[in-house]
């Protein structure tokens, strides 16, 4: 079983961060690599989302668990371009009580599809760096204060 893990410290209270990430289809609001997330309905299925990335890749994911009190949800990849099977991930938001900040972690376990067994390290790194860590950096960025407005220099007009 292979895995990928990334975490990020966010400069905002946990409840505020959870409001931003807790919606299963909220990734386009904060993940710079995801352009759309739409809910999909299938008979005998729970909540599904279809993610489209900036690269045009499409992932279909099913929510497995949701706990607003623990500020976490888990999901599985049903369809997607990655050579994986049994892909299950969890996103969790935890308060840092000493500082008022928030610790967010994203973790996945998966097996490699037949013929790709030798790619576990590279695929784990790609998921960790290009999807999880990139998304968490994007999330952290949404909580940064806006840059100070610098007034435009006054131009001296010639007469």
C-alpha cells in the first residue's frame, strides 16, 4: 500500500478554515489546480463530485465519511487518470489551541494499478507535492491579508 501526506499551518481559526474547505465540492474555491467541481448523481451512490483540473484531467470521487464536529471528510477516487486502485483520502482541519492557528492535513492510501507497481514512490511524491501540498498552499494563501495598496505616483504634467 502506498501513501501520500501533506500538511499546512493556516493563519486563521479552525472553524473559519473548515467553512472554506468542509464542502465536498469546495476545492475550486481554494485549490489553484482545480477549476471546477460538480455534484454527480448515480443510483445507489452517495455524494459524488467530478473534479476538473487546470490540465483538463477529470476525477470522479465519492464521499465516504463526513464529520463536521471533527472537521474532516474522507473520499475515494472512483475514476481518474492516475494508475491507482483503492485510493482513499482524508482531509482534516485541527485547531492549534496555543496560537489560534489551524493545522490542516491531507492523507491518502492507494495501491498501484497492474503494470505500475514500480512507480509507487514517484506517484506518492506527485500526489503529495502537486495535488495535496499545492492545494494546501493555495488554501493558506486565501487567508493572507491583501497586499497594502500603494497609491499611484502623482504625475507632474508639463504645461
